[in-house]
C-alpha cells in the first residue's frame, strides 16, 4: 500500500462539512463488531461537543437568514461573527458568511448589476453561489465550461470589477490569479461576440 505522488490533486472533495449526526452510531457499531481486535467503544467528547454546537447553530440560522434577506447587514455581520466564533464548521453558516461578504463588497463599491439582486432568497443565493464555484473550479482544472454558458453569460453582463467572482475564487480555487485571468478571457470573448452581433444588426 502507498500514496501516489500527485503534483496536482486528482479530485476535489466539495460537499461541505459533515454534521456528524450519524458518526458516533456507526463508530459504536464498528467497535462492537471488531471488539476482539481491540476496538473499544468510548464516547468521543469532541464529536459530541461538535454535534451540540451544530444543533445550536441550526437554531439560529433562521434569524441570520431573515437578516440577510431583508438586507440588515449590521445585525447580519454581528450575528455571523458570534456564530462563526462559536462553531465555524457549519456549512450553511459558511455559505451565508461568503454571501454576506459579497453583498457587503458590492454595496460598498456601488455595484448596480452584480451577483446580488435585491430581494433574492437565501436558497437562490446559495444555488447561484454553487454554480459560480463550479464554473471557477472547472476553469482552474481546464475542463470544458460549455454546460455553464448561462452562468458565463450572466457574469458577462454584470459589473466588470467582478467583486463577487474574486471573493468566490478566494474561497474555492488554489490559483486565483490564473482562474480570474481565464474568466476575464472568456468574458472578453463573449463581449466581443456580442458587440459584433449588435453591429451586424445595424
């Protein structure tokens, strides 16, 4: 048995952090099945603590979501600071944190046509965020982005400073400069094609 040398990762595990809701049950079953081999079951206090903290965050997510959806950035940022400090491993909390970072940045820059559109619900924002992540990851890995042309076109008509895309890249890819350059190249091509089409219609 050995570990293959990889200059670049062969795969990317991207399903978020586990809530560990069933972890201890299956660990107990494993230990009971193989106890003759020396596996003795004891309660893992660290796992139990994480499960409790995860449930606490589950209970405050609705208030944090409400603040995001009504645009109360002051409450949202302070609530996120407390929640993340208490339990930083909650996947939905992480998504809200990144989305808040995007909304705040675009607001500070005065972006009118960016990632965030006033009135968007959290689930729609997360879905959009995941599509953008997937696009940026595919650009980094050199895979085809043909199936994501709708996402690329959506970005092409947004603010040219690409504030949201830079933030998402910072949380998603290894080589942010390379990915952002590839994205800018794709957008430049689309914008040129759009300009030619408009000129041909005249």
